[in-house]
C-alpha cells in the first residue's frame, strides 16, 4: 500500500510538471520529500501529522477554529509586544507585519486562466476514462478496474479516510528517501512484479473470449 502511494506521488509530480505547474513549486516539494533541509521538512511533516491526528480526535470545525485562535493569539501577542517595545524604546518601526500586508497576493487573469484550463483538461480526461471503463470499451481494463474497486472495499473496511491520509503523508516523507538509497533493488523487485502481473493478464486474456486487445 505504501509503495503504491509512493509511485502515485512520483507520477503526480510528473503530471504536474506536464500541465505547466511551476517547476519552482515542484522543486520545493521534492526538496521537502527528500529531506534536503531537515529543519524545514521536519516542521512541515510534524505540522501535517499534528493536523491529521487532531482531525481524528476533533471535528473539522473545531480543528479549524483552534488553529485560527492559535494563529490569532500569536499574531496579536506579537503585535502588542512590538507596540510596547516601540513605546518603551521610543522608536518608530511601524507595523511589525507591514511587509506581509503590502505583499501582492492577487492572482493575475493569465494565472487563473492557466489553472482553469489545467483543471478542465483533468476533469475531461477523467470523465472520458471513467466512461471507457464503465461502458467496457476494453474488457481487460474494465476487469482490472473492477478488481481494484473490489480491493478498495477491503481497504475501506480496514482503514477510514483519515487513517489512509496519515499513511499517505508518512509514506510521502519516508519512501522517497528509502527509494533514493535502495533504488536498484526496488526497481528490480518492481520489474519482477510487473512481469508476473503481465503474465497473469496474458493468461486471462487467452482464456476469456473477446478479452484480447484490438492491437493483438
């Protein structure tokens, strides 16, 4: 399960690059996942786990409210502290968050259009693929999809959505490092698995009438 999540994550990064997502964002994500900056990755990883574990104990509304209160408490306290400090030292430094308040945060029309086009492309391709699978354009692909859905019923019975999300986050921050260290062994193992799956699929195709692809 964790290995599948890791493979999906790598494919997702490739897909994001293909649809025009900024390589700077992808590079930042890769640096986080590969622990290039241990302190920065630790903060992000710990924050995500804390948020997810909080959601297992409290409702989404409560978690959002507590996070907002914590953030407001920190910013209000810092603002009051800086105001008192300026009054005592008789300085005129101004608002402590002025640089962030003046920062431009508006999305341009071109950026909105680009992300809208990417979303439209993704939705259209997903709808077409689901139509192809459910209307059995290719019997083998539809059977594979049915098996996947059947396996997911057992996954859903064992884990809830939050548990799977926690496992996904843990795998995202651990498996890339493991794969980077043992890439040759993992690729060899995946090659054996892929060969075995292709052999089984070929046997099923040979026994089921109409299961062979048109290309064959």
